[in-house]
């Protein structure tokens, strides 16, 4: 069973800064990683699929990269609406989430 | 516009049953795998079950096998989750979602329906 470990658990940054979120798999998963964003009281929202493809309507400041066991979600310049919890997923396994909070 | 609307959640005693429903609109429901994902209070996401387009394949997380049953009615554009022998640890918000590929990527989600298992 694959385990996804996200780091850091919490990331404190200011609007305009660059955010780098990590997701590490316990074994190689190729390029099939997904990222979701979830805001309080809302359903998750698909951001990135197949490691690096932005979902429909997702701004270009969101990008994904990686392969094998190490993956990254990058937000190039944080907007106020980006502060949320981010989850990675590989098939039926989710990471535990990274909370992105305003510094 | 794609819409998924869950219903059927509520308060139930341990050992009891609930049936969740998810009404789908705005897309060809019979053309997609569908999934249920849950989120316990203050916790992360947990995949629960998947069902193939025609209902011929179903998969469950180990913790619900033998207790939960996923099903669908393509004529009614509806997805269901029958939950029996409920336990306190099943307490969560349950989301239905549309799956768009073989890697379980979920592109549209409902708003969720809360289930509380407590005496």
C-alpha cells in the first residue's frame, strides 16, 4: 500500500510570496499524482492532475512537478484566496494535507 | 453545468444504517466512474468506494468492506451508498465525486452530506 507524506504540515507565508508544497510517495508512482485545494466548509477542488496538468479554470500561478516518489505543488505568487488546505492523491490514497496559512 | 448533490446524511446510532444519495446533473452520468470520499471532523480526505460506469465493478476501502455498498441508477442519474453496521469512526462528511480517469482523479465534487454515528 502506497503512503503519501506531505510536508510541511503547515506553511505560513504572505500574499505575493512563493509557496512550495511537497508530497512524497512511499514507492514510485510514475507521474500519476493529483493535487486538490480545500477551503473551510467547502468540497475539495481539483487543481492539478497527472502531476503537472492544470484542471479547467485553474490559474497559471499553480504548477505541479515531479516524478517517481517526489512531487511538488508550486504557487508562484500567493493571492489571498489561495490560503487553504492542499491534498495530494495517488489513486485511492490521499496525503494528510498541508495547511497554507497567512503569515 | 456539472452538479452533484448529496442527501441522506444525519444522526444514527451505532449499528444502524443510512443510505446516501447523490443526484448528478449536467453531464452524461452513465459515462463516468463515480466515487465516495469522506472526511472525519478536522481530519483529511479518505477514499471510500468507487463504481464503474455500468456498476459491474466496485471497490471499497478495507474499513468499510462488508458494511457499505455502492450502487448507481443510470436511468435516474443517481449514485448511492448504503451504509450498514455503522460505527463511531464512520462519522464524517461524505462527498460524491466524478472520476475522470483510471487514476481516480475526481474533477467535480458535491457539497457533502454529514453523517454522525453516536448514541
